[in-house]
């Protein structure tokens, strides 16, 4: 048996836009560590945490306090406060369902969007493989004191299209990456040769593009 209860809702940024991959956690209101209760928002901003042990909880967003393109803000608590003691406490019982919560982020760092299409060497734009993605890796800034995770990654859809967010102002390299293994590509001997030459490395990257991070691309 499991406890039939849940907490669910939707996440918005300061501009009223929904964000994907924002981590929403339930933590004990007394600050102790309990069962790991977390869900990351879907494309439409929805989240749902269920099977919650009975107790008093607070909702914390971006508990790691690491600013990234997916979470361009620091740690905060529902309903938009910075301190644990100021957070709203939810008393969760068996069978209790708290739905339709609206979480709005505090001041959000600006992001840009990089979108486009991955085309294979034979001219095909179709991504037959679920392991095809694009990634942005920023240049390291030794002077940066804020805890920032500037790397961004997104899946490529079946037509080769992609879209991902990058923190505005960051410079870095952007490329496509295919995760594959020796022997998996019987119809592509060239790819197999690349993998064998790389040894144990199982990912193959496209050409890279230098991004200055100042505007949408």
C-alpha cells in the first residue's frame, strides 16, 4: 500500500512564462531531512509530488541554489520567500490532495534561446536516435563568485529540431552530440571507425559554434 496524497501545481517565472526542469521539493518544516520528495516541472510548468509521509512540510525551489538556464534564480520557498522560517507550512495527512498551487519565481536572470536544426552528413534532418542532443558549454570565468551552472542541454526531436535556453551574457561553445556505441551503427561504418579511434569514449560531437550569449539565435 502507499499513501494516497499529493501536492501539485504550476510554476511561472517573473514574466509569467512556464519553465521546464525546475526542481520542486517538499522538505520537513523543522529543517530536518526526510524522505526525498521532488518533482521537476514539465514543458507546461506542471509538477506533482505524491506518496508523501504524513507530516508538516514546506515547498523549496532550486534547493541546490545553483543558477542555471533551467533555474535562473536562487533558492526560494513557497510562496516566494528567501528564508525557511517565512515559508508557508503544509500539514500533509493521509488522503490529502493539495492541487493547483501557483509558484512564481522571484527576480529571474535573463536567458536567451538557441534554436535550429541538426542535419546529418548525408543531408538528412531526421533524428532517428533518441540519444541525439545539443549542448552549450560556457567559457570558464575565474572571477565569477556566484554559484552558476552555465551548461545547457536539450533533446533533438524526430525532425532534427531543437530549442534550448542559455543564460544571457555567457560565451561558450555550442554543438550537437550523439551517444552511441561500437557495433550499434551497422549502416554507418564511418561512425564506427570514429568510435574505435576514440577508444572508450561513446559520444560523437558535431562541429562547434561559438556563442556570445547576447541575443536569441
